């Protein structure tokens, strides 16, 4: 569009661009058709597309958005162009799933792998760094599962699709509290451990600390918190 053709008072251009008002009706029809075709394609891609999506599924969803947008809105693009592109995306996704089913290595490359992030009430710091998952993000996921103490967790796996699978322990032992510090009402329901046992703020390891400057035997951090007993029922 040339510069001299741009006028702030040109309301028609603001509303319809360089197209005619009749093209808005065509956009509506295009949108309905592409939407129905897109629903069919996503349905054929399998149930995983409607659940927690993997890396390849996320890439396909972004691709689908890029495919349908110009077809619905640009007058110089035919619907057939979008249908063919959607078909190619469908074939690609189904083929990737087939390769993953036949080869565990391909599945690991395309879908990602499971990561152990908590073991025996302690964070696996190295794995958190690899997955770019912060402690607070992990604690939020654990609190969502009604876990308020890291010692309650026997194993926590970060699945390839991004969800957290948690297996708790029935053993009562001291650990790092993961509820927000400002919530004194929750803190009042917890029983802290007497003596010099402290919980490492870096990984949740509990050890005897007479001086706060002592480094953690597990991760080397030197910041400590009170250790609280796990498996306490919280009734607020």
C-alpha cells in the first residue's frame, strides 16, 4: 500500500482494509469451513492432541494456526491451499507417532524423556537445571497435589508432556516445608524438629547444623530452614 493512500480519516480502510464489505461474508464462510476441517484433522491426529501435549504436538498446533490464518482472511488465498497444507500436517504427525511407536529412540527424541526431580524427599538439583524448572515452579506443582513438605515425596517425575507424577511416602520424617512463608496459619499447623537438624533450602536435605554457614552435604548450599515433620494433616 502506498504512503499517499493512507489517511487517518479513512474509516472504510480501517474496517475493511483493501477488500470490499462483501469479503467479510466470505471470511465468515471461510472461517466456518476451515474450522470444521481443522477439527477433523485434530480429531484424526489422536486423543493426545486434546490432552497434555508433547513437543511435536505443540509444534504441529502452531503450524496449524499458521496454515489456517491466511486461508481464512486473505482474498488471494484459496481454501484448497489450506486443506492441502492441513493434510500434509496430518500425515506428518501420524507418521511421527508411528515412528515413535516402532522405535523408542525416535520416541525419546520427538516426545522428550521422563526426568526424576525429587528422590527420597530431596531435590535432584542437576535435573532441575537441565529441565529449566525452578524450585518455586516445582513447589507450586506439589502444593497443587496437597503436598506441603518435601519429605512427603518419595519420587517425583517430570513427564515428557510436562505434568508432574508424584509418589508419596507414608513414613513421617523431617523435611523442607514448601508452603509460602507468609502463610502463618499453615505454619502454625506444622511441627518443627527440635535440636540442630535443619533443612537445606537448596535441595531439602536434612542434616545437623550448629552454624548456618555449614554447607549442605547433598548440594553444597549454605542457606537453611527449620525442618518440619511431614505427613501432618492441615485443617484450616
